[in-house]
C-alpha cells in the first residue's frame, strides 16, 4: 500500500461525510438550536447570578456569554461525537461501516479517518455557531478563529475516540439517552464549560478535582485560550495526550462482533 | 485463485456457531453455500471478510493466510452483504466512488471503472440518481458492481436476493453466473433458497454449524440417493 492509496482513502471518507452532511443539512441546522439556547437564554438568565472576575485568557471583565461560548463549542463537538460514534456501531452508519471495513488499509487508519471526518463536520457547526455568537457580542480576535482550529480537531478526535470506545464496550449505553445521562451531561457539567473552576473550588473542593480530572475541561480550556490567541501548554498537552491514548484504545480495541456492523445475528 | 478454509470453528460466548468447517473453493467456479436460517452462513461470511476474528482454524487465499496477510486478502475479495450497505441519499456514482477510494483508487480511476461496471450492469443512465430512487433489484446490482470495482478474484454474496421478487431474484442469480463465466470470477453465493442452486453447481450444505455436504450437486444427490437437491436438502437438514 502506497501513500497515494492512503491519501485517496482519506479524501474519499472525508468527501462522503460532507456529502451526507449536505444531504442532511436541516438536521445539522437544528442541532445548532441547543448551543444557541444556552448562549442566548441560559447565559442571559445566569449572568445576573454569576459574577466573573478577570481571569486569563481574558484581559478585562467579560460577559457570561463570552465565558461560555468556548464551552458551548466543546458541547457541540461532544454531542456530535457521541451521536456519531453510536451511529457507527449501532444504527445509521452500519452499511457504510461494513463498506469501510472491507478496505485493505489498516483498520486503525480507517477508524481514525472516519472519526476525523465526522469531526470536520462538527467543526463546521462550531464555526457557524461562533458566527451567530457575534450577535450577542462574543467577539474573539479575528486570528483566534484560525488559531482555535487545532484545538477543535483534537477535541473532536478525542471525544470521537471516547464515543467509539464506549459504544464498542459498554453494552448498557447503546442508546443515546444512556450516553446523554452517563457521559455527555457529567462531562459537560463537571468541566469548566459553564463556570470557571475557581468558582467550583469555592463551592466544593472535591468537585473541583473531579473537574480537573475531566479531559473535557482541558479541551474546553485549549479551545478558550487559543480562541483568544493565548498559549496554554497544559490544556493542550493533556488534550493531546488523552486523544492519543483514547484513539489507540478505541482503534486497537475495536471489535466488529461487539457491534451491529456484522448484521442482526451478532447483535 | 484458490480459497481454502481449514478447521474453522467459531463460538459466540458458549454457543458454537461453526464446528470444524473445512472446504476449498475452485477458482473461476460458482459455489452455492446452502443452509437454513441460523446455519452459520453469516458467521462464515464474517470470518471470510475479517469482520469476525478467527478463533480456530485458518483461511488461505492464494496460499496466503488471512491472519498474516489480511490486506492482501482483502484486495482479492469483493463482498455483497445481506443488508443494504449503500448510502440511500447519495447517488449511485457517489456510492461507487466511496468504495473505490477505500481501496485506494484515484477519483479518475474510480470514475472510469465505475462507469465501466455500470454500463455492464445496464445502470449507467442511473449513475446520477440517488440510490433511494432505485428499486430493490437495481440496488443489488449496484452493490455487485461496487464489489467488483477493485477487480477482486473472489466475490462473496450473503443471501443477496433477500427481499427481492421472484423475477429479480432469478435475474440477479443469472447475472452473477454470467460474471463468473466471463471474468473467471470465483463466486460464493450463500442462500437458503434451493431454487437458486442448480444441479451442476458446486454445492456446500451447512447446517447447525457443520458442513454436511460438499461437491457437485448431482453427485451429492447420487450419494444421498435422492432425486434432486431439494430432497437432499430436506433429508440432510430437515428443512426446505
């Protein structure tokens, strides 16, 4: 297998994901409603309750909307990745997964490419969300939109790999409601997405540490800092490290017989 | 290309699904894998396509073990799955291009090979239609055309006629037989429908995970002392 084969395969998987995205664009548009509700409604109600002091990367007092926007970017990716991973092994994507796994290229390569392709589609949604966020005066520096891209890619790969790992190995979580209650909400609420962690530390030190051990916290911080053109090596380092570990575990541990890919009999 | 399966056993948990299955497929021939539902056909296909990991025994394609040279083996195999594996909202051509890309073909190459196959399958005029607009028989033909894009030497079909009406079933079966003759393709056609099998086919009868018969259809009937394959099938499996 030559590099060109890998390249054609990579492009083919990305292309298919975009074609499907384009077919289902109304569904994706409605997926933006959730983060927008948080940004416009929740944030408006909440900012009265919560005072935010000056913390890095911000250099001045900021609105609550500005604070939670990066967290909501993370939320978009979180929901999409989990939903995407479930569809890979349980429902909509089964046919395409069968075709995917018939490729002679190595399986880890195929799976990571597939996760990246799904990630690119959610990153597209993140950018639409950030554009709409301008309407409520969330205005990161212009270069921030570009600087945040690597963090978004890492986050989507990390969460996609986590979703794949969970969907393959935890039978009890094969429906979205289960994943929502046991993965998405805990990860989202026990992170720095909605409140700065020093606030959490005041309220409950043990919860603070739970948040610190949540990789989603560091992904959100990597997004937040790079969006405001600040370098946060710890957030980046942890996100990258966890991404590599999860991607290895998810691809090496992938077993089609633990999914519905093979057909009804193996279910 | 020769395909040999030796001593294949497979179990889901405690439940054995295949027991000591061994066979060799003859290059360029049509083989019918006949078995009632639950006989282990899909599991056997899972092993041949590497969707299931081998537990016991080995499969060799042109002498190369699936365990040691999986990539090489996958290049030689074209598969049509029992369930639809097309993107219904994408066009026929887009579906073919996805598959071709997965096999490392460039877009240009994918396009020319895809059009060639579609022409052969009399579907070229539908290339830009969404798969959803095609009837069941045509969808199946697209899946076979797709399975042949990377020019495999072995075509595996797992109950490809499920859900088709009698006329489409017959047409599809004949179509694959022609491919087999024209291209020298080795075909393994799994089915539980006896009418899809001819007396002079190579027939493998699988029942409860065991290979009960393997050989020329007529020879099997003679050995069993039965009049035709339907009777043989009934006698061996209690089905049909």
